[in-house]
């Protein structure tokens, strides 16, 4: 019988198998046409960086976490990698997650400045500055995973048919996880306020253009579509934060434990969509 985690595994692998080739094509098109006037903007450069992080995260999760948890064929070779394999998998998990979140923040900041301070935006978001921001995105992302390199983790294979990764000290994992969740919740609040401000500004601008009986400039439409794209990348972070806050309220306020299977089913599903 297929339990909740089995259902989530099937959905996750199917979703990744379908979306990964499309995502690869999308990023490849952006890179190939990066010198086109519209696609050469700082927004699309950041989007490419975020896309690469997303693809790397999807591959890491699929081959080092999802498939080994159900596919016995991958277990023996992964077990032979020892501590190196564990570190690679977990550093990939945490570092790429951080790179993704910083990328989403950079997209929001880019759109925020484009709408609210357009002159400063043009002066600040030069090709050089954008390159520095992307380098910082990846540097901070991997710096975030330093605790993963320091603390011990091990392979866990209860039946030699499935494989998981286990921290030697559960308290350390709990502290690191809670710290990470706190950052995600704070980031989602900041992103929500930024996009709310952007959409209010965009609405007022569109109303002003209509009042003057003017046609909306192509640049304005493109800018708003960019903003919508950035916002879609934020939606799942907000939903993850809502889920995590609900779990904390359930435990600490209502004194009722949220079902672990349900929580992780929703958590991993939202992560896959993101």
C-alpha cells in the first residue's frame, strides 16, 4: 500500500522529470539570447543565476535524496562514498537552498528599485554591479552551509534498500533547521512587503496612464511582467512560511502536535513547486 510519503515521492519524481527539461531549455534560451536588448537587463541576469541554482538543486535532490529513498539500485554506490558523499549531498541541499532564497530576494530588490527609484536603479544595476550581486549570492549561499561541513552526518540505511542522511547530533540539526526557518520566515515577510509596495505603485501608474488616455508603454508592460515573474518565485516561500508558523502555533500555543507525515508532505511538495 502506498502511504503519504510514497505518494509524495511519486509526485515529486514525476514533477521533476517533467519540469527539469523545460527549465533547462528556458535557462538555455535566456543564456543564448542574453545580448538581446530586453534579455540583457540585470533582471534576466539574476534570473539566469537563480535558474542555475534551481536546476542544480533539483538534480541534487532527485539523485541524492529522492531516488535513494526508494530505489535500492542507488544505495550501494552511495554508501561507498562515506562521509564525502554525505557532505556533498547535504552541502548541496542547504547551500543551494540559500542561493535560491538570496536569488529571489535579489529579483525582488531589482524590481522594487526599478519601480520606486528608477533613476537610482539605472545608475546602480549596471553589468558590473549585477555580476558582484550574483557572486555574493553564491558566496553567501555556500557560507550558509559551513555548519554542514563542520558537524558530523552519516548515511542511514535500515534495510540496505533505502538510504537517508542523518546528523550525528539531533540537537545541532534542530538548531540549524530552526535558524534556517527563522530566516525564511523573515525573508518572506520582507518580500511580501516589497511586492505589495511594487503592485500598489504599478496600479497607481496604470491608473494615471489611463486617466491621461495614453497607451501603456512597452517598457512599462515588460517591467510589470518581470515583476509578476519575480512574485511567482516568492509565492511558495510565503506558503512555506505560513505552514511553518502554523506548525509552531499548533505546538507552542495550542499544545497540539501537527501530524509529522502531513507536515513533511506539504513541506516537500511546496519545496518541489518552488
